């Protein structure tokens, strides 16, 4: 959900409540976080 993501994470145009991001969690430990960042130059 967008409410749990940093401000620079790109929102999903089809569902503004979701984002283009992910967390890889293994046995309760967050190993990797990633996602598409905003790319507005203005």
C-alpha cells in the first residue's frame, strides 16, 4: 500500500492505493526492498 511506502515510490496508475514496489521477506527478516522511483524532472 502507498501509505507504507516512501514519498518517492511510483504509484500504480491502475490502483493509486498500490505502488510499484516490493519487499522480500524470508523467515520474518526483510532481505531486500525495491521498487520503481518517481521520475518527474519538474
